[in-house]
């Protein structure tokens, strides 16, 4: 099936309140353009340099989402144009985003990345750390970031009950913060499950472009 028909298939199968982020990392601009011409405007990238290169060459009404692990020293490269940063996993990173947003005279939308998986390898804050950030006076002084909600990744497992429980834990936690409505979780393998558990934003790559090829 084509990229266009894959996008249409997914969009027709998900509720209207759920935003599809097409994960375009490692994909050539020609494939991104094909998705763009199918009406897609939200794209997710994991690598700063690749994102900067694509943003310079592709249509300027694309909403670029940074969905990977972001290092503080690289925020400045994406600050002028980024639409939403999904993986804010420390207060120091949040402060750096605020600083670079101020330099660019803009407010950058962010999601706090919450660690819900059982694996140690996934990045993210635990629920207590999220609360302490959001309750702190220092956080309230950050005028150039806007928290929109939370992002998470479930454990890499075939155990559907475990994945469901992990997603549900974030949905339950998020209900303390009705002003932060975005929940970004669910990927190609589990987005239907994620939507059932409250996701409002899914990140899908291989179901649209086919399996990943890491050789450039």
C-alpha cells in the first residue's frame, strides 16, 4: 500500500480528537512530501540535525514535533521553529527550552515525559518528580514554555495487560492536571490500545512508511 493510503487508513480508524504524528525520522524528504501531499501536517523527528535539515527544505506549514531524547546543548537549533517538544525529561531541560524560546521571542509548547515502563532504559520523570516541578515557584517563573500535557512509552513487551496498565496509570495521573490535555502515547504496534486508554496523540512511523531502514 502507498504512504497516502496508509495515512488515510489510520486517520479513518481513529477518533477525531486524536492527533496523528507521522514519525519521519530516517525517511527521505520525498517520502515526507508524499505524506504532506496526503494532507498530513504533523511530523515527528528524533535527531536534531536531521530535523534542522528537513525543516529548511520542506514546506513551512509543517508542524515539527521533537519526539526523541533532547540534549540541552541542542535546544538552540530547534528553538526557532519547533511546534512541540514531547520528551522533556528534566527540569534543567525545561529551563534551557525556556531560555532559548525567550531568545527567539516565542513560547515553546512542551510535554513532560513520564516514565511508566518497567524497563530502566526509557527516559522520563516519575509521577512525584512531575508534581514537584509543576508545583514549584521556579516553574511558575518560566514564561516562554507552555506545558500542554504528558508523553510516555510503554514497556517493550507483548503483554497487552501490562501495556494497558502502564498507559492507564498516566491517564489516571493526568486527571489531576485538566489544563494539560495532551497525552502522547501509542506507536505503530499499540496505538489502538493507547487510544482506548486515553491517548490524544499517537506517533506512527512503520505502519505508514514500512519497516525502518537505518542505513542512510
